[in-house]
């Protein structure tokens, strides 16, 4: 029996107090995610239950029980306090998927500070923009990422501490740098958790914005109410599950469901800290007897590409429930997963700003392959007309996805950017910036984004951020960045570039520009291709018409070009 039981029944009787009751929370109480994810599970008698089974490169393994997670998050919290870090200070986590990241986040929350997880592959420029915006007080990192931090440290007077979790004593530490070993530090039993309330800030996640400036999405401790219940009802986490969320906590899925959802439900989860490789993934599932697997379409398509033959080498019969998030999940992937795993991937739709799953396919509900499913109970979602902002009644008509504000894990603002936050609401609806249709049975079918943001392999890339990086190169006069189709990543980044006088297009220049921007962008935002052209299509008012370049790449009709300048 699934946790959600009958979806339609749940819709009728839904109230978020169901989640509050299960968590033993009453309005006005102290609510601290760090406590809920460790101390509470121990108080429930599960201190000896395995919380985290971690595997790194070369198969090294580390294991932590819920009691370990409780003590080590206390230890990290105590250490941060000893440095003078206090509630609401921003503390950045800049690490690979190592245990210190998972447990460190809880330690930060326990002292009431704000955790700012950032993907460890970010280059120094990307890191700087985000730390500057948040005026981050401390950064927790690994030796291997230290050079990037050192490169920008002079530009960050607000940054007081650089905490290195794997210092080997070989090279002297510099100003602001301090070593801390989570596993070697004396476990702290007595610890006073900061009494955060529902609206106390918890996590600051950065997401790509249409203006090129990344936006800091501010979440609060009350988000737990949504994250806990969606983990139970959508991911169907049960007492004896072995859960594997493949997302990196540098992105929201890795925190909402890789940390908060997982630990607050007291499940045993496993983490594989190495890049993607089909056989390694199957081996990991077999070895850990994974039962619940939450992954992403790009990974699933890569597994499809690796072929069905290798699957036969592994025993994957432990798999009980599969779900996916991040980009459109093609119907073929759902059909394929049923064929090879005997289970369908259940698509789920949400975003950094929503903090938890909004639309999904539930265990026991009929899946229509290619559809995102239906709104989570407690979520009122529809599609609205882009001009009138009124709900669309006609079946099959495309509209903007619109959600009634008020669920617990909704972002509270964009950090230092209240205006952009306000612009996300129209006519009483929150607009995630996506387009969809709804069929007669109430299923949502994703159409595309409503802005220029590129979703490559589940990672959002702002074309403006890439264009700005290109423009800094001495040879580049103008640039326009669009997506082009790709088998595995669905879409990849393509740049069009015009050159300044005195420069001519060549393979050398191409390489030179690529190397130049590589230092500025995250590897995920790197263009797969640069095309040199003489002029960019522009409107009479001088705006680059990315739409035309996009249509060309996708072999689509160009549409209305009456405002084109050079037609
Ligand atoms: C959780 C996460 C959010 C954007 C979102 C949409 C796209 C997410 C999707 C999907 C089609 C799905 N997206 N899930 N598109 N089908 N099931 O991915 O957060 O990184 O903020 O991205 O990703 O465009 O608005 P985030």
C-alpha cells in the first residue's frame, strides 16, 4: 500500500495540518529543520538506524547513523558558533557530494544561520557573484576547491572564514582559512539548537535569472511541512526503504529531497559521489539494494543510450518506486523504464522557488507517459492566458502554469531583489515561467519555458550570463545564445558571435574563446558550439531576436518577423 493511498480521496480531505500533526508541530512552535532531521529521529528510537551510506571515488565507503548525524551536526554547529557565526548569517557550502555537505547543512540550520549551497563545479566568477549578493560570512569547502576561493578572496571583505574540511597540514593556511575535520572532532552531545520559528530563513538557493544576474531564492524553516509530506506521498518513502536521490545539493532537488525530505522521514539513504556512468549506477543500486530512486531525465536518457544488455548483468529487483524531475520526461523514457526495470518513472514538476513538488504522478495513479501528472493535494494549479491572466477553460490550449500562493515551502523572496519577486505574481497567481496544457482528465502536459532560459540536462542556464562572458573576450563584438536540440540533454547551449574588426573566424579563435569563457562559467553552462556570423538578427529597436536563431536551430517556422531590422 502506498503512503498516499487514493489520490482523489486525499484531494477531498486535504489540509497541511496533516503534515504538521505527523511532525508534532503546532502553529507558533519552534521549528528547526536541523532538529527534525536528526534529533527527532533519534528521539523516535531510531538513533542506530543508518541515515547515510556514502560512496566516493574508487568505492571508498562511509556510513553514518541518525545518532552520528545528530552528533556531527552539533559538532559543526558548535564549531561555527566558536567562530562567531550567528543566526541569519549566510554560510556557503561549496563541496562535492561528501558527507560534510549533507551533515554540514543541518549544522548550519541548527544555529539558525542560513545555508547557501553552491555547486562545486562553479568557477570563481560564478562563485563571487553569488557570495557578493548574499554577503556570505563563511564558506565551507574542500582543499581541491580552495584555489577558486583564494582567487576571489580579496574581493570579498564580508567573508570572514574559509573552513577547509579536509586540510592535510601540507601547505600553510592563509588569512581567514581554518581547518575543521567533521569525523575527527569530538562529538558534541550537549547542544542548544537556535529556536527558529516557521518564518525564520533556512536556505538560500541561487537560480538562473532572465537578466543574467542569478537570483537568491530565500526559503524558511516552515518549508519542512511541504518537503516532508511530498517525500512521503510522492516519493512514497517507507520505513524500510533504501533511498537514492541522484541530485547534487548544489541544486534544490539535492537539498529538498536529498537532505530535508530524506532525513526528516528517517529513511536510510545512499549517495554516490562520482560522475555518471551507467554500469556504476546499476552496480550501486544492486550493492545497496536501492528501493526508491529519484533521478532526472538526462540521466535516464543516458541509461537508455547505454543499452538494455548491460542491465541484465545486475540484479535490480530491489527497485520499488522510481521518480524523475528537472526537465520534460519523454514518453519513451517511461515506456523504456517499464520494459527494463518493470517500473515506470513517475515524473514530478517543481522548481527552486516552489521548494517542493507541485505537480506529479502518484503511486497507484494511472500514468500517461509524457505527462507531468496532477497537482499535489493542497496545491491549486492551473494554466492561465498570458494576456488576461485568467484561467483557460478550453482543453488543449496552451497557457502559463499558475499556482495559488500559500503552500509552506514557497520561496519568501529573492535575496535583495523584492521587485523581481513581486513580478512573479499576476492576478493572484504565482507564475513559475513555464507553459503547459491540461487535458480533460486534469493531467498537465509540459510545453516549454516562457522565457529564454535554457534547460540543459536539468540545469537552468541564463543565455545572458553566457553572452556576457563572451562579450568580455577581446574579439567578440556581439553575441546571442540559444539552445539547440540534443539527444541526451534535450537541449544544449549554442552561441552565435560577431567579431570586432581585425579578427577573423577560425578554429583557433573558437578554441581561444572557449578557453576564455570556461573560466567564467560553470561547465554546465558552456556552449557546445560557437557559430561565427556577420550580423545578428535584431528588431528595429535593436533587440537581438534570439527567437529567429532558436527557430533555425530547431527547424521551426520563424513566425512573425515584422519587427526585424535587417529583413
Ligand atoms: C526542481 C528543479 C525548474 C525548471 C522548471 C521547468 C523545469 C522541472 C520539470 C521541468 C518539465 C518536469 N522542470 N521539472 N520541466 N517537466 N517534470 O528542477 O528546479 O532547477 O529551479 O528548475 O525546470 O522549466 O521551471 P530548478
